[in-house]
C-alpha cells in the first residue's frame, strides 16, 4: 500500500500532537516533583514542541481546505 503525501501529513500531525500531549503530561508531573513546583525551571522545550504542532496543524488544515475546491 502506497501512502499519499497528504495521508502521511495527517498521520505525522496526529502522531506529533499525541506525543506533545504525552510529553506535556510527564513534564507537569516532573515539575510537580521539583522543589518549589519547578518555579526555577526554564522550559525551552516549549519553543520547539508547540510551534511544530501548530505548524503541522496549519498545514493539515490548509490541505483540507485547499483539497475541497
């Protein structure tokens, strides 16, 4: 079975979205275990994960809207 590029885009988008939610859940648990609830921790992972998720969602929505013409 050969997957079309659009189908791969949707699969990757869903996988990254689920991964980001799982990552955030475990990060919140880790932060809660830190002294002062992790106030002193700088979350640089947010500058990578959420822009990636937003970009993939935007691309998927663009392909859905453009494909309906």
